[in-house]
C-alpha cells in the first residue's frame, strides 16, 4: 500500500485524478448510502474551486482588454461573433438530427407543485446590466460582472496612466493563479468524494427511468466533444487532435466530475496558453487573447449548453406529440436567444412555445444527475476550442484549406447519420417504452395500515340505522344542532361515517385491488385511528350532498370547497388544501387555453364541469365572462374522456384531480390559465349545527400540519412521491460481505 501511495505522489495529476475516480466508485459501491457522509468533503472542495474564479475572470478581462489596441479589439468582436455563429450552427445540426433516434412513446406525470407557478420571463437587462456591480459579484451574476469588467478593460485601452494599475492587477492574477494551482492539486481528493457519494446513493432505477434521453444526449455530447470540436481545431489550426486532449485532460475530467464549468475557467485559460507556448506560436497578442476570449465566451450559449435544447423535442416525444420538422427553425432561434439566461428559465418558456405540458420540466431537473456531466464536458471543450480558433484567427495562424474543410464536413455528416441510426436501433431493442404510470396510480395503497373499514358501493342499499340514531336524526331541524354531540355519538357507535365520491382521483378512488384509497381516505383513516373507531364510507353525489348527509347519517366528508353555498349548508373546518381550478384539454390544444385572453378569443367554446364546481359558478363567470362560452354540466368526470364527449372543448376541475385523470388518459393535459387563477381552499364538511366538531377538526388539522402528516399524505397522493417505491441501495459491504448494518 505504501508503494502505491508513493507511486501516486510521483505520478502526474491526470493519473491521480483517475485514481481518485476509481477509488470513489469503489468506495460508493462498497459503502452504499453511507457514502453520503463524504458530502461535506465534496462541498468543501467545490467551494474552494469557486473561491478564486470570479476574481480571476474579472482581473483577466480587465488586464487582457486593457493591453489590446483598438484595432485588435474590433477584430475580436467581428471574428469572435462569426465564430460564435459557426459553433451555434454545428450545435443546431446535432440538435435537429439526434431526436430522430427517439422510439415511439406515450406518457403523463403526477401533479406538480410548480404547475401553478407563473413563468419566469427572461430579462436581459437584469442579467447583463449591473445596476450595482458589487451586488452582481456577491450573487455570482456572471454576465453582469463580465460586462462591468469589459467596460473597465476597454476604458483602460490607450490610457497612459494605466501601467501602475495593470502591474498591480497582474500581480493579483499571479497570486490567484498560484492559489488555483494549489486547489487543483487537491482535485483527486475532491473528485473522490463526489464520485463516492454519487456511486453510493444513485439507484439504477433513477438511471433507466430516462434512458432514452440519457442515451441520445450522451451520444450527442460525445460526438461534439470527441469529434466535431477537436477535429475542427486540427483542420484549421496547426494543433493536432492529440494535442487537444494531452493538454486539456485535467480540465475536462474536472469539469465532467464536478459538473461545474465555472470552476475550470482558469484551467482552460492556462491550457490554451500552454498550447501556444509549447508549439512556439506565442506572440504578443496570444497571451492577452487567451485571457479574454474564455471568460467572454463563457457568457454566450455554447454547444454544450445548447445541447440541453434537445430536452424540448424529448419532452414533446414523451408527451406523445413529437415535434414536426417545420417547428425547428423557430424553436432553435427562440432557444439560442433564451439561452442567454439559465436553462431553468429558458426551458419552461420553450415548452410553452411548443405547446408541451410544462409539468415535464420537472423531468429535466432529474436528468441533470447524469446529463449535466456531459453537458459540462462539451461546454469545457467548446470554450477551449473557441479560444484556440479565435486566438489563431486573430493572430494569423488559421489555415483555411477548403478540401480539408469539405472532408471534415463530409466525415462528420456520415458519422452523425451512423450515430443516429445506431442509437435508434439500440433504443428500440433495449428500452421498454410501455406506458405504466396509469398502473402506478391504480396500484397505490394507504401509507398507514387502515383501521377496520366498511365501504358501501355506489348503488348498494345504505346500512340500517339504530333506533337511537333514528331518534337523533328526527330531532334535527333546519340549522338546529343534533341532540347528542358528534364526537360522543361517533364513539358510542364505534364508527366514523364518511361520504366519498369514487371519481375524485387522487382524493377518493378504488385501486386495482378494489380498495377505497386516496388523500382523503388517508386523512380519515388517521383521524379514525386516533379517535379509536372504525370507518364506514357512504357514496354521495354533489347535487344532493346535504340531503344525503341527513338521510345516511354521514358525519364527515373530506376536501369540500369553502364556497358560500357550502358554508351555508354545512359546518366547514379550516382548509387543509389550497387547490387550484384548471382546465383538462387535449395536449395539442394546450396553448389555446394558456391565458384568459386566448380563452375569451375563441368562438363557441363548450366547457364542461361537474357538481363540485357548481358551487363556485358565479366566480367562474366573473373570471371568464365570455359570451361565446357555454358551461355544460356533466354527470361524472369519466364522461369527459368518453369517445362520445367530443362536443366538449375542456373540462373545468380541480387541477389536482384533473392531473390524476390525465395519468389514465395521457393524451390529455391540465392547463391553469395565467392571469385567471381561481383558488379552491378545501377542508372537512360536517352536518350543519355541529360547530364543536368542525372546531375540533380545525385544531386537528393544525396539529397534523405541524407534525408533517398532512404534508406527507399530500406528497404521496397528490405529487406521487413514493408512489413508485425506492428500494434500499445495494452495497458490497452489506449485501455481499455482510460487514455493514
């Protein structure tokens, strides 16, 4: 072991990085989820790497630009801009070609907590123009910092009194470089911790769930990183293909593992500088250009970053509506413009632009676990190649030989075609694209063991009532209290009677095992257990809800909207759910209902609704006062999805309920019109006059909200978290050797 350690100490940084990667993988596989205890080391190293980057970028821009003459600065602007367009064009070809490898698929997603969040609009003024440069520095708003530093650097061009200031900045740059090199020497340790945590905690299910996008994205990123960009450099500059990787391997490995392009900017600048120096191509301007081009190019969409645009055609494919070829030009132009902001800001806008359900954006966030590494790898190669070609173009070192360029273009085209075809064949043979999310929700069971339950099925006769209860019901007159307190009556009976509607997915519905389950059932089961009673569920209809409460002796019903009519007819608890009304529409019509203005602009619109929505009809008509809107009441939600319901353009329903139904009918989606959001606060309903019971329920809700039990039920039934069980992470130490607990 001592010999191995001494050998590693004497080896190159690249060997030590690879050793750290291998050791990290082995550690993660051995310890499994216990490897999470190394997260502090990974976080500490990443923070150290980030510590010097922003000051380095600022100083290198100011020093580099200040040492240019105005002629060179103008050439950098025009030639750099042209080179940027060429790089974008290369990325566009890949983005359009690779989705051709997608197999056929259909899907839908659970309700998202972000469904009702307004779109964040891209604001280039806030991003690029710093009202307070120090605020931009403190919050790492890099484009604004770059603009400020660029302005200072340009202002120093030709200033005769700048020499003392530039010498100070140069000394500061040297100090930053020494700090960065020391931190880079710790890279094997930092990468070991990062890889160990990933290998120990990531499950195979998380990887295979998005296998199609992973495979296509990784193939595209590798094609860009290991063929297009480095071969382009060797085609138009004196540098060879092998030179690129021999000098940049440490920076590329660091970018790949850390998934952080920002922290490798100093390494990329140093790599570009070394290539020119070691090939004896260094001139008075190459040093300056290397320090300027990389930080400036960092703020523009690069090929690696643009590759994530493929998520939009993937999301369209995932939603069952693949993008048409004619949609790509507008999509790409909008994409490159919006990608001056972060992908997290741009992608929701692009999904809306292509009429793709925005809830799929949540899928993108999970892909960053793997695809983010290849994104950063391609982005690092893009910055390095951009710096090399840009510097060569500005110093007269570019070699434009048209036959070499044509050969490069032809070979790249052939390789791309082979890559698309082989990827498609691989995916068709290995990926199971069967739609199963409907099976997930149909197979869901209660989180906790249920108390004794009796369920009266729709159409069955109601259970007989005791003489005592009959007398109590007889004493009930409009608005007066029942003769006995509700809690005492329920305890004496030993049964809590609850109303339910079997169509209110995911609140109350029957699973494949014939069990009555859902969010309401979960809460009522918890309440009954704590009261020490059993449960009896009685089917109800919204149209005759008050009468059924009285005739069937129902004690409680869950998720009842706090509307005026309900407040008149029942005693309602404080709300435990803040729902939102949404429109269920066919996927391809999503854009037509995305805003109040678009809805009102349509002619002869027919919107269906069920009995639950009837209670807030006045609010609906005020929100959508269109003369061409016909409101049509339907008997049940399932009727909207029936083949003979084609006369309806949309179904107005709670967004949580509508989303659950789209899991069963994935060709539909839920839209919450912007600027016309109607909230639906809901709580428990009890018979009129039982104020004491409703007050008790309100306090019970407060208690269960504090303990997190209501939130846990919401996450499980509404958001679908845990609906697909996550198994314990396998590890060598526990499952093979039995050494770990």
